[in-house]
């Protein structure tokens, strides 16, 4: 499974904000730090704000920050929120009555769906064991905090 760019950028933004808790940050700072399009980062930040992972403060002295401590932001929750579809196969995500891609000639005897479902569960279990604080290392803090 490959995570979408939105999820990748969301995790990067959260790592940045978790590394710089002493002040508000801007979307431009985050985009520049990672060499990401500012326009794309705006969309990511909007979604993170809607989900309550970050606070967005408007106005002249505004900016963005984590909505809660990094230790309280679960990586699995972020990934599940940002990914529109976690299904590994078309037949795992759609409704076979309305989506032709979800129809399978092998159902109900197909075992692949069960195996891949188990693999997806294992991945989400691992992600659920980790928080944002677990992935912010001294390297990130030094790299993302200017001297």
C-alpha cells in the first residue's frame, strides 16, 4: 500500500508543528521546509484543521499549531482520516451493487481479500501504537528549527 501525497504532507506538517511548539508557524514555512507546493499544503492544513489535529489562528499575528500535545495525536488516526480509501483491492472498498470494480467473479470463495484485509489490519494496528511524539526525533527538531 502506498499512502497518498496528502497523507505524506499531513504527517510532515504535523512533525514540523510538533518540532516547533514554542510559536505559531505558517503554511509557507512548512512548505518551504519540505520543498512542497504552498497551494497543496493549504489543502492539507485545511483538512488537518477540520479534523481537529491543528488549530488555525486567523489574523495579522495568526498561524497554525498543534491542537493538542504530540503525544496525544495518534498516527493511525491521522492516516485513516487523510486516506479517502484504505482498501487494498477494489473489491474491498466498494459496493458490488453500485460499483462494477467491486464485483469479483471469485466471491464468495476468494481468500485473497481476507489475506489482504488481515495485512491492512496489521498495518493499522502498528500505526495505532504510535503517536506524533514517537516520530519526532532530535534530528527533526534540529533540522526544522532554525538556529
